[in-house]
C-alpha cells in the first residue's frame, strides 16, 4: 500500500476506533468529579500506574493524555516500521534541541511519543533491564533498598510474558527462561525471522570470546557480552504500555477513565498558613484557543509525562529555579534549582560497512514491490521480515580497566561488570541523521551507543506558555570523556567487522566512515555524526542521601517540599541505565504502584 495513503487511512481509522473503547474519552465534559488519583500522561509509566491502582475497585483513576489513540497505526504496531514511526509524525511531539556546541552547533530532532503508550509506542522496542550494579547503585544513592536489584528483579518477571518468536524456532540457546516472567501484561520476545548477519554476529563471539563474549541472557543482571536481542513484541506486533496495560480487559474497568487529546497545562496548588503547598488538581485544554478544564483528585496528582513533559509542567506550575520562574513572571510555588538539571542522554552514531550481499534490507527500502509483498506476507501469515525490529542481537561492552582514560576521568559505569558502550546491528544502511540513504549498494550497520556518558544537560522553559516547546539541551559530548568512549567504540566496531566470521562479507568501510582513520579524524567524525537516541532521564532525579546531594523527589518519588504530588517516569532516575530505558521505566512504575498502594492502604 502506498505509504501516504496508508498514513491517512490509518489516522482515520484511529479517530473512528476511539468510540470502540467505552472509557476512552475525548470530551472533557464526560469525565467524573470523584477521582482518587489523576495521572498526567498515558505513556510508558502512566499506564502502568493506572492499571495497577485500578486493581483496587474502590479507587477511581483518571488518565489525561495530550496525544491521540494508538489504534490502527501500522507504522506503530509493525516492528519493522519502528524507524519510520518518528520523527515529525502526527503522534510525536517533534521537539528539537538547542544548538549542540560540541557537535558543530547542530540542532537535532528530539522525538517523544504523543499518543497512548507515549514513547513505548514509537521506540525500537529494545528491552533491556540494565545490570544488577545499576539498580544497586540507585539503592545506595537513594538510601532505599527498594531500588536494589534484589527488590526490582521480581517486578521485571511480574510485568512480562515471554512469548515465542513469530517463526516459533527453537530458542533454547538464545535466552534463559528462569530469569523471565510468563504471566505479565507486556509481551517480550526474540527475533522471529532469520537473516544473513545473525550467524556471523554469534560466530564472532566464538572466534574472539575474550573481546566479544557471548551472553545467553543480558537481562539476567549480568549484562556484559553479546546476546540475542529481546524486544517488547507480542508474537508479530509491538507490545507497548497502551496495548499491554490498557488492553480492553483493563480499560473497560468502571473505575478507570482515559481522556485523550487534552494537554495538562498546569498543576494547581493550595497553601494554608505555614503548611507546605498541596497539589489539589490539574488544569488542561485541547489547545491555546480551546477552553480549559480542571479536575481535583482526593489523594494524588501523579506526573508521568516523561522527562521533557513532567519537567516542563513542574516549571510552568511554579516548581523550579526561582530566578528562571520569576524572569518569566511565573509565581513561585516552591524554589528548587534542581528541576530541569542533570539531563542525561545516550549519544549514538552509525558505522557503515559495504556488504558483499544481494539480500540486505537496502533493497526492501528501495523497491516498493518488494515491500508490498513483505506487507502482504506479514498481514496474511504473520511471518517474514516485518516481524522483527532493528537488530537480531545486542552487545554491551567495556573499556579495559587499565585503559589510560581512567587516569584522566572517573569510570562512569555502574560497576566493574557494567558496560560503557553498546552495539546493535542492521542488515542494511541505517542512520539517525537527516540524510538520504544511498540508492545503490548493500551495507551492514553497527550503531554504537555510549551508555555511560559523563555529559550533563538541562531542560528549561522557552516561555510561560505551555504551548511553546521547552529548551532541551542534552549537551552531547561536552565532556571529553564521551568523545574518548566514542572513539574507542568506533575502533571496536571496526575490529568486530574484521573478524574471520565476516571474511568475504564485509567489504570495508563505507565512504562516510572511511575518511576517519587517525584519532583526530575519528573525533571529527564523532562530532559530525553523533545523534540522540532519545533516552532522556534525570531532570527530576531522586534525592541522594550523601552529603550535599540534592534532588527533586524523595525515594518514594514524592515531590519534595509539597504534598499530594508524585513523579513517576524516567526523569526521576539519578543515573542513566546502560541500555534502553523502556524496561527500567516499567519496573520503576510497577514498584511505585505498590508504594502508592501501601501509602493509601
């Protein structure tokens, strides 16, 4: 089907399908007035919170989401199309960064999901829990053992159903069943279509197990090595927080309302005498020219708008650096200079190699007939290339402990058994840059990600209007350490592709990378080609217990200095996970749901 026609028909189907859900609302006049909890954002975390709190039939929950329904969007549901689900779609926020000073002042797309499921509906579905050291470091930092690997691990098992891959091949040597769950709402699976690079990737671990070891299951808490990729896919389709936690049997609960296409513009507060400000409710609207509405829960307002959305909303509502708020004539409810600070994201770039093959995915992109046949196979049989996301495998690797970089900089990994960088492979040309792919030739891509970066950025307000995007500055590569890690990862990717497993297949570096040979040339290549991978965290981080540590929320994710307000999303993580944050956000929300239940028991 022609992609433009398909997009239009999908959006039409999406708008029509809203009525099929009794409790999926678009008219604010249809909501109730007696909610116990209001959740801001129907994204990765928000839907978990809504699902788990409405397990208690006595509690009534309203979720308010700015975006549209996820129903009927093939670009969203079909795993292969994940790279085309953003940017600049009707269901994305379409942010951009400020000019990145360490990247030649480039301004970058910065995509977040604006639909049911949030970014879990547009991401690449890569499911990584992080290392046990990562979670233990959060527990130590926060002084709360509830964030330790020992405590969080059962939540990972609780939230997932590990499902057979689409082709139902033997997976006995591709994951460890004992560390996974089989009764949770979220589908997780392995690659379901064989390709020509999978065997070469695994064979490289056999040829050089010291440098590139095989890891049967990177989600076991032991993350280092090369593993088969686990993805949030249920048989043949994306499993998002919307399809998993707002499935029909959940969204039909009489105590759950989900209001879409309404943006929360302000948190409302009251203050009596010397008491702390109390979050009494929220204000929301469909747009700058639309009427505003308010709703007030009896127990809590829970922000799950994501790192960008929750931070912007706190600032707009008067919680943040007093100087910034005053300059925009926003009344200060609570001065906290940490709101919007400590932004961390993973810098990524693509390494391209010529492939001696006529079967890469490059031809599928170039040939509309081949793509239509693949879509027909997928729709009719649930098989074929479209059942998989971007890579068959994933690697988490470290610099040697005696590398000279650690004489200059502290080690940013969570521990000695946690990674510094990541690889994912594509059987074809892949790029995050806004450039046209080559029209001829066949390629292999290794996308590298610095998963333990040292650079820190900010999110600040552009204006006092909720309809203006905030200023997002990830400050990529502003710490020299990140450039050194990127350079090492490039050399590691080249060594990997020069292993004997790739003899006769890898024909050498593609022209974009071939110009970078010396360290200085590689560093220039890094600065010119680094892009975000859209994993922002940390702007409302948990308070540390160490001397001089600051934060925005306590270890229960309650906003410090006010009452009735909690933040549950990636913005509260004090450190960035070495991997893709989706799974960690699910676990964060699952545990916090139990914390909330205990609070109000």
